[in-house]
């Protein structure tokens, strides 16, 4: 089946004076139109770097990007700078975490959205304005013609993020990448924004990559989940499986360490010991091994052998040296009761 | 905004008032007798006394200051002597408002001297300004875009040299070689812009380069630093993500943000320079306000010193105010009402 | 005896308008009538969204900001206007852990000095020397005591937050206000710091005022929870009562908005309309009425006072109804 977006063995390495930072080290996944992939990871997992690589925003920097990124049968990594620039904001678009710093403080919202149109289409400013006002209304901004002439700092946080979404979707892109779009927002506003994104996806049929560290957000909006750790994918599954039958010690760690809104955890939280890995000195073997409590069950030494991403169940991949049946057993005995 | 401008204008007036009062006080604290310079070698005490009375130097400080202020508003006459006015009206020198005073050693009103010197300083300042902004900002942008590469290092290195060489040295080198020895340009002598623009420029090109060398250096570094910082901002990443072309990102998004602090600094520098570039004018013997100021100090021409202090400080204070107001227009986030 | 009693605390920030002369504008009513009581060893969770006044409340209680009106009593002594040595003595007993692990530690001081600072400032010489005491504290919070001379930038976010905790408990206070202590940390680290706070609370019978916007974290750590909106208290209850039987429409909306790691649940979502009003110009009557789905004219005319609808459960609303939204 022809997936809309196919990433194959993506690597993004940054050479620095202290060594090579392997921000993304062999990532493979795909995405169909009209679906949402949630990429979950903490700081230093490589999730943001991945999204920038898809958009081609590492060009001109020191990053070395290798692998394949197929968007609708075009390998993005082989396009020229001009070709990929033409796709940005048109075929694929991105929204960022902090809408205040992500928009130019000196230009009005109207000017910035108009630019988004006119960079890709030959239309007059007047014609563009009509589209912009319409789009602002679509994303739920009241009095859009007045707001057209206002500056980003005159909007509230939620309104700003809506404006950013409007700016990203104004050319009807087929792929939308949202990098922690709601982390900086209040929870009631976050709910509105997530609802908006779901509605717009239904309307436009775009594929969405949602990057977040919030498992709740992933559960709400994603169809598939990809868990990243140390620049690699450690688990990749459909959302129901990911939450009801997680199959990697890191994912277990994330779930048991989170307090939940819907139940009172009677015992202590079980944190993941240690700290996220430094991407310059990724631990040898399995990147997660220094923090893993189940090392003893691995079928090969975790500190020497790098586990491959293996399909353990239909549409469910994991990267772990513990044999799959053993993992299922451990999950049932030790993890599930805690959740 | 309106109230802000009104308040600033009021504070400008107050500041200029304070500055003139302070300078006037220094004038009085000085042990030098201003009347001393009214005549040359053949001075007798009687003549001195007469001059002193005529020019009003015998009166108390407050009276003199009062007359100075009055002169600024309505104009003055020298010598301030009713008798003389009646008997010999042709010997009275009229000094229309704003009257800056009368130079005893030059025997002219300061207004006259300033009106001759002012166009020269203006020409030097504006020309140098345009030159240094183009070189400085342009160089800074190129350096920032090529950070770490040879273009960056060369530009910054040259800027460092430009910054460290004293203006008088650069001026003298330019005067000696391109003007005198090689004859590429005429030896600078002021020709009015309205008389002959080409000649005006040719005469001023060397002082322009002298000043630009120095100022451009600091603007290169300033622009480079701001540009590098701006280019790492999130909104630049967004502009790229929108598919904006590379040059549009640099100029429309990046430079627009950088211009704010640059224009602020430039406004202040220009304001100060309008009061005269002392060293440059001296090196090239161009009799602008800077030259006038120096001359007034060496000849202890106290009224002129007072007037020059007032002019220079007014330029700076007004430039300050204009820059602050401009900031309110350039940056939509700034609310000038505090 | 209640450890901390706060009665009708208000903190208003004056604003000014500049015309030709400075004229006072409408004040920002950051905290506008907060009352609470806290016992030793208890944790009060203070939740709300941005602009609700929870951080301001925390700081005012500790006298980092001067209250505009209201009273603060600590161990039955009125400390609202304490000064001088009385205030200094108070500071030994009430401490704070800050939100930003990057900004709250002076980058120029080695962490040994940072943790030792409370001793030096209060002129206390612990038995066995200050350095010994500091190293014991470092061990207690899970840091290596040999890192005494390292600087903050050499530590991760979670470790820096531990340094902040060590500094806060150095003088063995009775009350610690934690202002969003885990919001800036990675999820896997948050649990470590939460556990640390809980352990220390157990050992030293500390009372916490735990300020956060994350309702899940608050549910885990609090004994009682207070919900704030635009400077006022909307609802206060015991933890389980609040989460299982919220009665205020704002609390319900807040809880219904929090995404839960459980895919495809059919949850009722109560959506709030409109934007947060300005704290300089709060709505008349009930401050929540402009966004409330069930507001009536009465809500505009009359300020709802917190009423005890079940034991220990106060609600400031004219139309409270129990609604399960989680």
C-alpha cells in the first residue's frame, strides 16, 4: 500500500567539537493520509530534529542527514534546495511550540499569513486577504478582519496558536507537523486546540505528525504511536496497543511514572531511574540499558548488542533484547497492576 | 504617544536650560576675564573697562544669564548701551533671536559664525553617516551570513583595525597620500552643495572616509552580533518553514528586526556628530562646528564656548528624544506610555 | 492548632497611566480573597490556569510580596506584617522551591555555597560544621556529596531541582511552598522529584502548599485541593472529594479538558468559550461567569461566597452540581 510519507533509516548527525551528536540514528516509519502519528519522547530523544529533517530545515547547517524521506514518491533528501523550499508551507507545513516567539513581532498576523499565501501563489494582496480572513474565522478567531491588522503580542496564547495553525494550513498542505503545539498553553486552551486540529484534519484530510511528551495528548489524538529514545525508535504501534499492551521497558517506565488524572495512585510513582542520555555519548548497546530494570531478562548482553526494531505483533514493533513472550509476561505481572 | 512626545519635549527644554545654566556658571567660575580678549596687544585698562561695561560683563551673573536667555527668545543687541544706541546707531550690532551671543575676540555675533560653520559639519556628518551605514551594516550582514568562514574573519579583522586606528592618524594618512602626494582628490576645502555638488562631494570624500572608517567598524560588529542572534530566533525558523525564499528571510524577516537597535545607535551617533567632528575637521582644516569649538577653547572665547556647549548638547538631547520616539514606531510591542 | 491560617488574603498590583502626569489606573487583582488553613504534614494543592493568581498567592503567603489586605497566621501568631528579626525567624520555618531549575540557582555560585546560604544568612552554625550539613543534605536529596564544588550548569534539570529542594529544607522548615516544582522537567524525571518531595515530607512532617497547573500531579500528591480562577477561590475540598465529585463548573471544565492516557474514551468535554478576562477589570459578581456554560443574571449581580456543601468541601457558585467528568 502506498503510504503518503515513508521514512527509511533516517539519520541526523551533528559534528561538534566534543564529538558527533547522533540526534536521530536510524528511524523508520510511515504515515497515511488522514491519519495522525504521535511521536513521543523526552528532551534529547530526537523528535524535533526528525521533524526539521522532514521539512529540510537542516540544510545549510552542519547537520549530516542520510537515509530516505519519501513524500508521495519524491525523496525529499534528494531534492534541490529550491524544490524543497517550494514544498515547505505548501505541501508540508509545521507549527511550533511557542507561538509568541515563532511569529515575527514586527509584522501583523495578516501580513504574516498573507506572506504564507503569496510565497506560493501569484495572487494580489487583496485576494490573499480574503483567504486569510476566511481561514482565521475557520480556526475560531472572532472578529477576523479586525484581528488581521493586529500584532502577535496583542493576541492571547490560545488565539496565537490558532493563528499559527491557520498560517500552516492556509495552503492546504498534505502533511502537517505539530511540534509540541500545546505544551505552552493552558489545559482548557489545549483541549480547544486539539479539537480544532482533529476537525481540520477531517476537513482537509491531511496527515499529521504530533510531537509531544504528553501521553494524554497522544492518546487523544493519535492513531499510531512512535516512542523515541536516544535518537532511535523503541516502540511503534497503533494507539490502542501502545496504551493497553506496551511492549518496551521505557514505555512502561513512562506509564508507571506518570500520575493519572483518573485514578489516585495509592503507591509511590515508579520513576525511570537515571537521566536521559547524552546524544554525544550514547550508551553502548541498547541506549536505554543503564536505566532499565529488566536487564537480567535479556537474551543477549544489553550493554554490547544494539537491539533491532523487530515486529513482535501485527503492526507493533519494539526494539528490545528481552524475548517478546518474556516481555508480555513481565508486563502482565509487574506493570499492568500498577497502571 | 501624544502625551509621551509632549513630556519629552518638556524634558528637552528643561535639560537644555540646565545645561546652559551649568555652562554659564562655569563661565563665571573661570578666573579668566572675558573682556581680556576683546582687544589685542594695545589694551589699556580703560579700554578694557569700557569693553567690559559695553558687553555687560560687569553685571552680576544672574543678570547676564537672564539677558542671555532673553536673547535666545527675542534677540539682542551689542553693546547693550542705550546711550550708544541713541548716538551711534551704526555701531550697534544686531543679533536676532535665537541670539547665541557675541564673540569678543572675533567681533562677530556667534550666530554668524555658527551659520557659516554649520553647513560644513552637516555635510561631513550626513555623508559619513551614509557611508558608514552602508559599509558597516552591509559588512555586518555578510559577516553574519558567513559566520566562521574567511569572509567573516576578514571583515571582523578589518573592522578591528578600523576601530583601533585613531581618527587623526587615518585622516592624516588620507590627507597626505590620496590628496597631497597622489592628487586623486583635491585637498579638502569646503564648497557648498548648492554651488557645485560634484566638487562638494570630491572635497568631502576624504573626511567622509576618515569618519566612516571608525564608525563602520563598530557598526560591523553591532550588526553582525544582532544578525547572528536574530537569525537564531524562532520566527526565522517559521519563515523558513513557510517556504519563504532565502533572501527574503534574511532581509524581510531578519534585517527588519536588526534595524531597530541599529537605527537607535545610529541616531545617537549622528546626533553627536552633527555637533561637529573635532578631530576630522582639524586635520582637514574644514571650519565646521567642531573647528569652531576647538578654536573657541584655544582663544578662551567664553561666550562661544557656552554657545557651542549648548548647541552640541541640544543636538544630542534632541537626537535622544527622536530615537526614543522612533522606537515606538518601529517596534509595535513598545508602549511608550509608562 | 493549624500550622498556617490565611484569611481573606488580597494582593493587588497598582498600575499607572501616563498622561501628562502619572495617574493611577485600575489595580491588577492578582489574589482577591483567599482563605485557607493547613496543618502540619499536610499538602494543599493549589491549581488553576495562567493568570489565576496561584503563584502570587504562594509568594504572598511567604511574605515575598507584601499583602494588600488580609491576614496570615503561622502557628497561631499573626505574621502579616512581621518585620526585622521576627520576619527573619519566620523565614526559617517557611521556605520555597521554585519552578525554573535554570533560573533559580545563581550560575556563579557552586552548589555547596547555594545550599549553605540559608545557614549563613540566618547565622546558624550546624553541629559538625556547615559543610558537613550541606553534604548530608545533598545525600538526602540524591546528589553526590563530592559534587559540592560544582556549578549549576554542570547538572541536569532534575538534579538542579534537587539542589533547590536541598536549599529549601536546609533549615528544617515546617512549611514549604512548591511553585510548579516539576513543570519544567522531563516526564521520567518528574516522578523522581515528586517521590523525593513526598519522602522528605514524611520524614520531617512538612506541610506543603503545592502550586501546579497539572491536575494529575496534584491528584497524586495533595491531601486537599484548592481551585483558583482570576484571583478567587472557586472550590476547595479533600482530594478524593474534589476529583470524584467536583461541584463547580470551572473545576468540571478544567478536569474534562485534561487529556488522559487512555485512547478512545468517550469523555464528556465541557468547553469554555471566550478568553480569560483581564485581572484589571474582572467581571462583576462571579468572575467566572463570562465563560461559564450555566451562568445567569444572578451570577453577574451577586458574588458567590464559598459555601460548605459537604463537610470540608467549599464551593463558590450559585448553581453547584455534582458532575463526574473524569
